[in-house]
């Protein structure tokens, strides 16, 4: 399932995604149906429908190959779920974002106006601490109180096993956005296969109702199915297209 980095189409964004904390919950698929973009289906793995809370760092970010001052290194925290889109005989596997939190208002403005993504600008912070045999990674964001996700992991990363849950969570290479009931935005994200750090402990201190609304307030009391820390890599996002009703 490894996706090569070279892409022929125009690159909109290239960066590194690093130290991705991925907290995964099993949810009722009916909760997500109203968020489904046109022509996409929920992507279920081994009978489980997942929502993931993900925090990570954008590093060395370039838009159209240019570095924009104050928008090069920054945190992102998102809540996402997994979909698939059947373009021909095969499915493309992708993600849909419920919300993406970033610290820079220009990022939010561009993403929301041009790409109809649901970005929100909030204060964010992160902490990476290496000790003798552990790696601690934490991401925080402020909406009312401070919210945070934190993991303590082994310091040595390991390969992701084929056909595993961690492969399912980390290897969706398309992004889909609901523009309307009859139109979806599609874009591709390319990156090599990642490694993960075995988790020793984790904390999730998030008021999901404050951050994500009443639809996801139930996550406040939900226990994650799994928690991962992925090292990440260089990524490329290429300019996308639209999926819409075909003219007869």
C-alpha cells in the first residue's frame, strides 16, 4: 500500500508531518452520515467505524513551493473519519475532517474560503521530550480551557504491520470535503509508509462538546480503541478536483 512521493500533477503544498498522535474511537456510523461528502462511503475496518483525534506538527511547509513567513512550522489538531470513493472499478481511500485547528488565521482563511474546509484558529502548543528510553509527545489547544492529548512511547520506532489497524488508520491517501449535497472536493496526499512508536501511556484531556459540538460530545466518556504515535515523513498535497453530478 506504499504510495510513492513523486507526483506529476501540480503540487499545492509540500511539508513534513511529524510526530502524529492518533487517538482512535469506535463510533456508530449513523453519527457520521450527515458529514459524508457526495459520492463517498464510510470506510469500515473489521466491522469498526473509526473517528480519530490527531495532533501533529507541520514542519518546513511550502505553498506552491514558497515558504510563507510565520507559516512554516506549526501545530495542527484535527478530528477526522474514514471514507472511500469508487471512481472506476477500484476504491480510493480517504479522510474527511470534522474540524482542523491551527494557530495562524491566514491558514484558516484560505482553507475555509477556497477549499471549504472547516478550519478554526486557536492558540496551540506542543511538547516533545526525549529521555533515556522514552519519547513524550503532547499537543494542546485553547478553546475556553486548554485541551490536550499526550503520549509516552518507546523511543525506537517500528514498522507498521501489513493489513493491521495502524495501516488502515495511517494509509488513507485522499482528502474529501463536502461542498454541497451534490458536490465534493477531492485532493491527494502522498507519503511513504510510516513507522510508529509503541505506546506506553496516554492522556486525553478534551472537552469534545466545547471543541467539536454536541454531535461528538459522547467522545468525552468514550475509551479509545487504540492510540498511535507515528513518526511521519515528507508529504505532498496536489491540487485537487471536484466530484459532482454527471450531466446526462
